[in-house]
C-alpha cells in the first residue's frame, strides 16, 4: 500500500520534529504522572481526574502517531527551483479580488503547517490549488462553495 506523502517546507518539518520531541519528552511523562496521582484517589469508576488524564493520554498518543507518520512520509518542497514570479508551495502570494479595495496575502504551506489565522494556507485548499502554477498578473477563478471568486495575482515572494 502506498502511503500519502505530506508536502511541506523544511521549516514545517523542523516544527513537526520539535512538536514530536515535546510530546514524547514533556507531555507524555506529565500525563503518566497525572494518571498515577489520580489512581491514588481510589475507585476508578467514579474518578473524573483519572478519566480526564486517560482521555488526554489517548489524545497525546494519537497525535504522536500522526506526527510520526507525517515526518516519515514528508516530502520537502524547494520553492527556489520554481520561477520567482510563479506561485508554489513555500511562497507568499498577494492577490486582489476583483471589486475589492484591499489585497490579501497568504503563504502556501503543506497541510501539516496550515494556519489560516496566521496567513498560512494549505496547498490542498481550493485557493492554493487554483493559484499554484500561476504567475504575477494572472487572473484566476477560485471555486467557492457557492459560485467562484476572481482574483488577480499582485506579488509572489
């Protein structure tokens, strides 16, 4: 079975490696200690601290597994091999929706790095998919849940 690759920048891989280290060396031991303390409170069937710690442990172990998979199947994308004026993963693109006064700026990153509130959108998002491969000055139609948005690419960095 072929595993999915996770495209990301070198920065994104480094952040995932730091998160994994934190999960394994800090978070996991903390939750194990909380479970030990909660066991000391007696009857486990009515012990809410124990249940909360076990839930957190399950979340941490799941996240460790997910991050390890993303690191194992990481595909580092080098945006320097793409033309300077072409939109690609790892680049920051500024575009302006037709009829709107203010342009929008986003950095296109892998799904593991995406954080729309920080201006980082996934390469798998409809906006990024429509913009990747386009160049400064291109007018692009981006599909929306209802209709589409037409934008002009103003800058690529």
